[in-house]
């Protein structure tokens, strides 16, 4: 790279990733193959349209790459050709938007999990354009046990009669009962959609139940646990596919990023290998050990535990705001994010919780022993039992034992 200023910034970021513990559950480490595809000459190609129906010439290879990504997506998730697959969405939010535009009239009701209880902005929150164009019918978790209350969700659905119900999360640590959601959707005549962005890699690795038996539409990002590039996929039953495809292009996007689609194909190739299942199961093992070790040290875990890759911790129960906790942990080389917890009385800018996850640590090869160590380091930082300088050196030493592999 001739641009020395940019080259330096990239190298500094690489060093930061190498020498810190990344516990943000929506982040991961992609392989050399994914990076090579993403930075390949495919970046140069404009491929507006779909395979065999492009608006530009010179797309024979682009067609093959897009078809390869689609076939691999079906194979990884065990789907027949009765499922439509669209690999063109630029990311998760545009993917969800395309589904809504295709299937729900403007002003119609979309039922989704509340953002402050673990949902996503695009599940209907008023801060998102989704909440401005459609009416969100929110559902949350039980205040006492902090898990989904399917009986209450059914009551809300029967009262509000939404046109589409979304199941999925960004900060919910339990397994979703897709069968119960399908029953709820069926009872009110709603389309049932699952946003599996956070747990797609766990589904691919047979470590989390598959939603495909129950949902009519499944969306996912291709990064997070799936360990691919920043992108998204929309899976849909055939009765929805044509409308959704038209809304992705030309409805909400122009030309697809073929380099990104190729990188997705590379990630799906890796997700189809036996060792990916080992990785997916280890993510959950690591999350459970990290949870139990933090609980032993007196930290309150939302819902009492985890069944996924993420953990939500109530730090304010011990007098620390989520913003402060995140910032002090970062000074020690431990990267988390501040996060609201169910029924949080504090501002999202400085909430009561922090969100942790184990995908990146697992990709680096860390296992149960390291999770116990990391729980101790987190506790030392937040309780100020040791100087940040000493802890930061411990973090760096641990990281160097598990280098970022490409």
C-alpha cells in the first residue's frame, strides 16, 4: 500500500485486535480466504440485476459466484430449492427492510422484541425508519425471570393482529422457541419471520435449533457467529421470494457487491466443514463457563445464565454504570459494549448493563480454562482489585498465546 498514513492506521488496528480480548458478541475474526475474496478484483465489477438477468455485460463469473453462494447457503442450513435465497443485501438492516417493504403495507403492524429488552432497531423501534414507516407492536421479557413469556406474546398478538411477527435478538441469551412463535403467528394470520443474525453460525454448526422448520422468512447477517464478511442473506418460502427479490433489487438497492458475495461464499464453504461444528459448540461452552465464573464472583447475569454465545451482565447492581464499566475494561484491553438490561431505568447512553460474547475468543482457540481466567480479569478491573497496568499486561500475555489466525 502506497498510502502510508492509511497503512499505518490499518496496522495499528491490527495490533489492537491482536493484543486485546474482544468480547463483543457481534464481532468475529474472518479467515484469510474471506479477506482475499473481499479484497479481490471482484471489487471492480458492477453486476446490477440477478444471475442471468444482468443489466451490464461481462457478468458470467459474477453469475457463477452468486449462484455458488446461494447453493452453499442452502447446503449449510439443510434447505431444499423450495427456499428462495437472496445473497445481495448489503447488511442486516437493509435485508429486514426489504422484507417489510415487500410484505407489509406502510403503516401496517410489525410485532418485534423491544430494543431495550434485547431486540434490534429494525424490529420496529421508533428510532429506526422501521418505526416511522410501520407500527411496532412490541413484546418483551417477563420482569421476574427475564425470559420470553409466550403466553403474554400470544395475548398481545391476539389483541393487535400484526401482519408480521419477528423473532430474533441482539441481547437475549436464551434459546427462542420457534414452534411457539409459529403457533402465535398462525393464530392471528401473521407471517412468521426469524432474524437469526446473532446465532446463524450456531444454527449452521448444529449448536442452536434451526428456525427453518417453522418460519416463512429467515434473515441473517453473514458476520457475527457465521464468521463471514459484513453482509446479509434473506431466505424465504417460494410464496414470498419473488416479492422480496424485487424489493432488494430494484426496490431498495442498486448493484450488488460481488466481492462481498464471494466472501460470503468463502465463509459458507468453511461453515460446511466438520470443524465448524466443533467451533460452534465451543462458543456456547465458553459462554456458559464465563457466565458461571462471573456469577461465582457476585455478578448478576440477566435471566440467570446463557444458552447462546452472549451474556448480559447487570453491573449497576454493584454501583457501576454500563458506560463506565465498558470504558474501564477497554483501558485494560478487554473490549465489551454497554447495554440496556430488561426494565432498565437508566439511559441507553449509560445503561445498567454490559454485553459480552465468546465468538472472537473461540475463533482464537480459547477454551474453558481461558474463560475462567478472563472472568477473573473482568472482576479485577470492575472491582479495582489490581492496577489497570498490571491487568493490561496479563491481557496482552494471554492474547499473544492465542494469536489471530488468518
